[in-house]
C-alpha cells in the first residue's frame, strides 16, 4: 500500500513540475507577438522620423527586432522597399527645398487703336 501511495505521489509531483510555467510553444508565441508589437511601434516612429539618420537607425532596430525573433518584414505585412522609402522621405525632408524660380511678369499685348 505504501508503494502505491508513494508511486501516486511521485507521479503527481512529476505531473505538476512539467505543467509549471509556459510551454515552449507558448514562449515562442509570446516572443513572436512581442517582436511584432515592437516592430510595429518602430514602424510608426519611422514614419514620423525627421532626419534620414534617425530613419535609418529605426529601420535597423526594426530589422534586428524581427531577426532576433526569426521573423521577416513580411510577417508585419511590410516590405524592405517600403522601409527604404521612409528613409528616403526623411532624408529629403531634412534637406531644404530649393527656392522656386521667379516667375516672369506676364506681358500684355494690346491691339493698336485704329484711326477712323
């Protein structure tokens, strides 16, 4: 009888110890969700970047967050070309726009008055 009770207790302890904490699948799902969330936040910051260097740093951070979780840009429904467009736009925004050329005054041609 003692053996049966001891066996049941040991099985119960083993069962509880394996059930503690999240499983590997749950840990991976949590890692992926966190990486996607972080990447999307960085994407929003990238869209609002004021300088090209800031935009490039944010793009690199986003790529690192995704690669650390073994994800790609497509996992957040984005492409590398779109990221580079944000960097180009921020770079263009920091450069002062050239002054618009001066418009020439319109010359009005009038018809000569006819003599009667």
